[in-house]
């Protein structure tokens, strides 16, 4: 099953577990948001909205809020010594689509639980939970030995 949604003036074709970047929307990281403007619900029997499908929505988990790449607008009027340089970065929200809902249903899938990184902390003989000291890199090879001086060089000196 897939859906075509509209948000931020753009349209996206989404399926469950898709990750997409859209214009910034309200919602804290880790929460579930519902996108209500569904233009089409596809599958075995597709439903086309006019303009939107009644009772359909898409549930998505907010993964991250970030900023897009920098866009520079540089304007120059030649021979006038007139220049203007402006830059901006779009605000972006990263979403993971959890499910496509029809008939005014509520989301059943909650946010995913983040897996905590387990640091392999070695327990010292003292019983401290301090991380082990980093090992030093192996030493470099010793410098190559100089070639012995020629006998003719010693006699001249």
C-alpha cells in the first residue's frame, strides 16, 4: 500500500518505513505526527481524492530537525561596483513513515525505541568501571643506517 501526500507545497509518494526530508513541521523528535493531506491511497483498490481522500492520513515519526545545504544568492550589477551576497539554509524535518491510515483511524504504531550504545567497559581489578586506556600505536621503524664512509674520504681529511 502506498499514498501520495502533500506537505509544504510538495507532493511525496510514500510507503511504510520510508524516510523522507520535508520542510520543517511542528513536532518533537521521537513523536508521531499525522499528515492529513492525502491525495491518493494506492494498493489493490486505489482511492483518488478530490482534492483529498476523506478520512485518510499518514502517520510518521519525527527523526530529526536539521538545516539543509547553504544556498548563496549573489547579485552583481556590472560596472556599477554593486554587489550583494546573501545566503540561507532551509529548515528540514526528517520523517519515517510508520503507517498509512484510512477511515479516520488513529495510529497504532508508536515511536521506535532507540538502541543505546553499549560501551565495552572493562572492569579493572580494582572494581572500577573506568574505560581501558587507549593503546599506543606501534613505534616507527628506526631510521636506515648511513652507509660507511669511503676510505678515500678519510685520507683526504
